[in-house]
């Protein structure tokens, strides 16, 4: 794993955008695995700026999002569908046919998970997977568990994750209790992985990811087995 140290969040976002831009320039129709959360917002903003000033064309990329809350509609302000359009896709006037996000309102969630895996497969897998990291070491919404789960699945969110994400909702009761997430299989099959970490809250998870034995109790430790991982972390998260 290559670790790049960023002096602050803006620098982290610019460094990340450079790596994504390099990928898009070498393969304009590449498949980008996309994350939500606060960490990649600066990256999306920077990418949109490059696109809108003619320095990069994002019009042919395909996006595959990592996850979505179960029970929130696409219009819900806190759904990841809304997040992606608000923070990225609207800014680059993306073609909706290139946008893939699990449907958290699907009647048959198991079928939706199978559909999503089929979409990833039909696109030939993920070229560059962007990841954040949860304070408990989750990636996507692959929460600490007894085993690594390979395929897209429905996951019960841990109390600690719900508490962390409660800052976006009016109160804790509104935070969904479950989500759909792509599995560890699709993440590990990505050709390249770019993990972003910012802030003191992430220092323990980051340290464990790099130095603990590989265990599904700290899902991000599996990345130690991937041959092409770049981590961009700011000073605070590196401790
Ligand atoms: C969320 C998302 C993850 C994200 C992580 C960290 O729950 N499901 O994909 O990487 O938690 O979020 P943040 O960047 O806001 O710290």
C-alpha cells in the first residue's frame, strides 16, 4: 500500500482528483467505484471543476456506488442517490444511464443485490475504487462481522455507524437501520483502490487497517491483500 500524506483536506482532495483524472485520461470510459460520506466531497468538487473548465472529460465514465440506505427514496435528501447527484452528477451533467446506485426501496432486496452484482459484472468490474473508511474500519457498508461477505448484500448497520451518521439526520430515530452494500469481492476485484481518510476520528481505524492482522472484525484490513492500493491521508488521520 502506498501512503500519501496530505497537509490538509484541500490538498487531499486535489491529490485524489489528480489520481482519478489520470485514470479517466488513460481510459475515458472507465468504471469508477464511488463512495459517499463527508470525505470525498472535496474530490467530487475538484473533479467537477476540472470537467467544467475543459481540463478533463468525465462524460464517458461509469459510476458504481458502494452502497445505499434501505428505506430512503432517491428524492430523500439523505439518500446516497441524492448525495451523488447533488455533490457530483448534477455538476457534470452526467448521463443517468451511466449512474449506478443500489435501490434502497426495492421490494425484493435480495433480487436488487443480485441485480447490482450483475451490473458490476456487465461493466467488466471496477477500474478504480474510491473508498472512505468508517471509524470501526468499515468499507462501503461492510461492517465488522464474523466473515467477509463477497457479494452485494443487505447489512444491519452497527450502532456506532448509525451514531456517526446521525449528524446528518434530525435525530437518531431517523437513521436507517440497514443498507445495501457491495461486497468485499467486488472491492477486492477492483484494479486499483484509492482510500481517503481525513480527520482525527479516523486515526485508529487507519492504524488498524495498516497494522492489524487481517480480520473481518476490521473489514478494511482485507485491503492489505490488494496489490494496488493508494491511501491519501491528512496529518490528523495519520496521528
Ligand atoms: C459511510 C459510508 C462509507 C464511508 C464512511 C465514512 O457510512 N457508507 O462509504 O466511507 O461511512 O464516512 P465519512 O467520510 O463521512 O467519514
